[in-house]
């Protein structure tokens, strides 16, 4: 099959008018606390000269008035939940809650979905999940497909827009693991079309582009995370 090396990189959030976003939360797989107890923090979205520094009161509040109210609060309620493995660590954008579970597979995320759905804020109307890299550590393609189908079955009647963020390739494209990731990406793409699920194709963006990976050849570096965020936001924007 032919893969395109072209990936659109567009930013659809005007960060100049926004100040805060919800932070990424990285949790071990044994963490079973509902979302409402995770208490995400907030951080500056940018550092323009007129932005309020993290930890400082908004400029329009006097010192006296800050003693009776929180110093920092999100400007808007979250609209998106991003949940996945360690690839999602550091993946942040405006009004998104990101939950990263290092080592997670599709089956692991499926276990967490019911309690997460019950505890999600009502403002969240979009769920993006990203797994696959850890699944391909074992040569069990049919079981991996069943795990993905089970995960999407849990989400199809949740009343929210569902996106599957496809796996990233590995830098070593001559390895058996790379072949499994490519096969999984191809299958997920076809499965999403047949199931009318939104698919985010990340494979083409990162294939043969080692400059976007850490030294392990698996996890995206800072530039890679920016590329991944742009690709997710572009796909979400064009699908809405």
C-alpha cells in the first residue's frame, strides 16, 4: 500500500485569546479513582507579555479580593477527554482533559471506561482514545482487534463523539514491531470507516521522520507532540 508523507499541520485554537488549559494527568494502570477525584491543575497556555503568570492572581483582582477565591480557574468547562497510553503524555490543548496510563492496552482502557463515563463533567462531548503501541508488543493480531471492538462497543452509545487516534510508527521501520503497527493502523482505519467512527491517522505524519521522536524511537519528543496535537486538532475540527 502507498502511504502519504504529507500531514497537514494547522492550529485551530487562537491561543492569543485564551489563557489556561487543563493539564495532563499521568496515572499508573492500578489507579482506579474516578475522574472527579483526579483534580487536574491549570497552567498558562502561552507566555505573551500580557498573560497572567501561573500562580498569580488575575490582573483585575486586588490582593485583598484574592484571599477568598481560587487564584486560577479554567476560563471554560472541558469539552474533550483524551485517554491513552504513554504516547499521550504531554498531549494538551485547550479545554481538554488528558489521562495518560503508561503501558496501557486497548483492554486496559476498556476496563476504565465505565467509571470514567459516569464521572465525566457534563460539558465533555468528545472522547479521543489512543492505544495500540503496547498491544503490538505481542503477536496476537486477532485478539487486539477484538479488544478494539470491545472498547468501541463501550463507547458507541455514550452519546459523545468518539475518535480513535491511530498508532505512531517506530523509527526502526525494518522491525517486526513496525510491521504490526502498520497492520494495526490499516485495520483500525478500515474498521472506523465501517463502524462510522472518527479516525485520526497519525502514521503518515510520523513515518520516516525520526526528528519527531525521542531516542527510544517510540515516544514523540517535544516537536513530535506539537505535530501530534496539530494533527488531532485538525481531524477533530474537520469532523465536527
